C-alpha cells in the first residue's frame, strides 16, 4: 500500500503563486508515474500534470507555461508549482501515484483563487 498526503493548498489571489506537495509513504519502492489531478465543484476530475520516474512530464493545455510538476524520488515527494494562478484554477487538487497495476490517491487539498 502507498499513502499519499497533499499539503500546500489554500487561498491565493489571481496572479499569485502556490506550491503543492505530496508526500508518499508505505510501500514506495517501485512507484512509477505520479501526477496531479483537480476537480472543481460539479465537474469531473481532470489531469493537471504528470511525471514519470525519469522526469518526463505531461501538462494539461490550460496550465502549460504556468504550472511546473517535479518530484524528488529520494524524498518520495511530488510537487506542483503553480504560478500566475487564475480563478478557474480553483479546485480540489489530488495527488496520484502508480505502483505496479495499482493507482493510489491522496485525500486532496483545496486551492481557491480569488479574483
């Protein structure tokens, strides 16, 4: 089992920055891809960004150039640097990790962007 705990969410003004972290614990050996998803009220959960163990990244078009995903494999921690945030970035952000055939999810952290 892998446990994921997100932190760093909160209230930020439009144009500001926020850094999310996701700490993995438990059976972390063999974690491959990791990623961030978000879900706004009444909407589906969508991919924000993902990163492979070797560092290859994928971003949603809506966040390209503003958000940066990174990971520290030694610390089993995933990050999401959010710059130039917009009100439409308001959502609950979830961390996910894949180990073998299993996907694990964190409990989510709320990000609210005020205009």
